[in-house]
C-alpha cells in the first residue's frame, strides 16, 4: 500500500471525481457511509454521538455521518464550528440535508460562545479539520480542541485528528491537536501516523476504503509504502521436493561475548527456525559449551579469544554473514569487525554492538559492502547518524543515510521502517509492544540472516524478515499477553508466521 502526502491524496480525489466519474458530494457520501457503518458495528443505539464539524469538507463528512446515524435511530447532536461563516459547497449541501431530517439537534458555535456541556458517555466525533490544514490550529479552533481533549469522553477523529499535519509536525503546536482514541482514516493512512510522537493524537487508526481510482493510485509515485499481508506471499520462495540442506544456505552468525552468550543462542536459533540449511555460530571459547548444548543443530566456530570475538574465521562456503548480537565492543573486537567488513563477499547483516562499533568508527561506513543490512533501534541509529527532534526528521535522516552509504537501514520500533538505497521507505504492519523485550532484535537478525543465506536479495530479505518477525510476535502475544512475550516465544512462532502465504 502506498503512503501519499496530503496534497497527493487531494489530487487522487480530484482524479477519481473527474474520471470515474463521480460527483464530489457523492464521494463524500461514500466516505460517510463507510464511517457510519464502522460506528454502528462498534456501538449500539444506546450510545449517543456529539459531532463537531468544521466549515471544510472534513466537516461535511461529519454532517453526512450525522444524517446516517440518525437514520439508524442514534441520538446525534451536531455543533457547526463557525471559524468561517461560509461552508464549503459540499458541506453546505450536507448541512441542508441534515437540517431537512428535522431530527438532529444542530447548534452553531462562534468564538465568543460558551462551550457546550456534553454528557460523559457521549461519543465525540471530530470533524473540525482534515488533511488540508497547513498551519497550526489557533484562536477559537485551538481553544475548542483543548476543551475537547479535556473531556473524559471517547474521541473519534474522521480521516485525521484535527490540528495534526499529514507529514511533518516538528513545528506544530502539540496542545492544539485533538487526542483521538480512534482515527478512521479514509483510504490511506497519513505519513505522520507512523511516528511515535503522534500516537497520542491518532490513537488506534483504521483504514476505510472509499473506492478511489486505482489508476490514479498506481500512477502517483511515492517513496513511502505500508507493508501488509497481501504483499508477502509473492516474495516467499517455494521449497523443492528434491532439495537438501545445502540448498537453503550455510550462514555464519558472529555473536556473543563472556556473559552475553544468550544473544548468540537466540539469533542462531532464529536462523534455524527460518529455514537455514546450515547455521554456524562463531563464539569465544567460553561460549562453546553453552551454544553446543543449547543448539545441537548448529555448527560451532571457536574464536582465539576466551571472552570476545577477536579474529575472523575462514569465510569460504558461507552464503551470508550476520554479526553483532552480544558482541561487546572491545578494541580487538573492533579490529576484527573491520577485517570482516573488508573480507566479506557475501550479503551481510549488522546489529547491536556491531552498529555501536561502526558508530565509534564512522569512516568504516564507507567500506560497507553494497546492500549491507543495518538493524538499529532509535538510539543506535542516533549514534550512527545524529540526533533528530521528531520521528519524521529521523525518518528523513534514515532515508538519506541508506542512500549515502548504499545500505538498507531497518529502524526498529512500532511500524518498523525499512529504508532502501534507492530512496524508498517501507513501514511494517505487524508487531506489538510485547516485542519490546530483551533479545527480540537478536531474533530479527537471525531471521534476516537466514533469508539472505537462502538467496533472498537484501531488499526482500529485509521486508520479509521484518514482516515475519512482527507476525511471529503477534502470534506469541495472542497465546498469552503482550506483557508475557519473551524473545524465545517469537522464535517458536516463526513457523506459523510463514503460513501467511496460505492464509492471505
């Protein structure tokens, strides 16, 4: 699914109206119908709605929803926010249609009016501003937004929380943005929905299709995409009946140090569960018995050092290499990482302490093999690329970093983002807060390493690996709770995650 800017969405709306053809008022009706249907599934007629509608088309959506809810015998109260005395053409039409029903209470709200008293169990629908807002809310609108946020009621925003920009909110005014519990976004999520600082405004968001032109969507370019289940089956490789373990890659995982051998076990076990034919784990001497006992299926390569990674083993025969989990950052480990980067001729994924070592030696970024996959969490990325004020700014830095060094950057977190060297960026749809647990990132490294070893090109290994990792985490949480998930649970659900190819 492509993610578009607010301006691009307006152009797609316009193209749909001109070429379907469909009148703009009928497209608004289509959107309102989807919203009303969602609301009636969630709430029965014992619930009442209070709708705040602005003068633009977002307000028109709200008025149309009000009419549809009253037709289904819900009690609805509407407040027209008179920021401007003139309503947009389609909003005026829906205003007249709503008035003609004679059922809904409709009130005008002006700057000097007393703010209304609202029953605590009413559902508030926010239809004040849509995606067309290009400056922070101020004056009467800002005062009203702060008032709505102060109420204990459930708040649902239509398309986008009023006051929130569709892309960059760095210079927005945080107090003047609706804090929705749910956002019913129309056809596409806004880019701003994918950044952590905006979760307090969007709440849970749901995409409602309104039948926009598929031709316009296909022909409109965007570097941003949202990876959903239907995207994944086409990437997955089918296993051949006459294959053998050599068919599915011999991968090398360099991981672990004294006191951190669990990271090596987790990452290597994840690689095995993801389908690698052979997995070799390179560990310091102190880790030999631990890994051999915990992973009888793995081969062991033993370092010259008793406690850390200090020398690069023979790399011949390996189809992909992973490095970083639990590695530590001793001086001899740093030298060994440099040697590895110089010698590697196969796909490479670097995580955790491998990234911290690169952060301390940034000139080494210039010698990374093209297509190397880096898997930082936000703090690791900041050490690599510098600080950023917002998730949007960090994402822009991520994209530029991937382009500059010709690498793939997987920025871990909610909606994990994958920046490719061509400037494109993909946000992932799977995963949950339960995966914020020690070792989860080590598991992701093992999954991606395994896919690389099986012959997936780095771009596909990154996209598929992140999706499967998140889906396995979702299955793990569904068996117990988000609070109870540990990294091993994610590994145990990788097999089920692969069934996305048959469940889609």
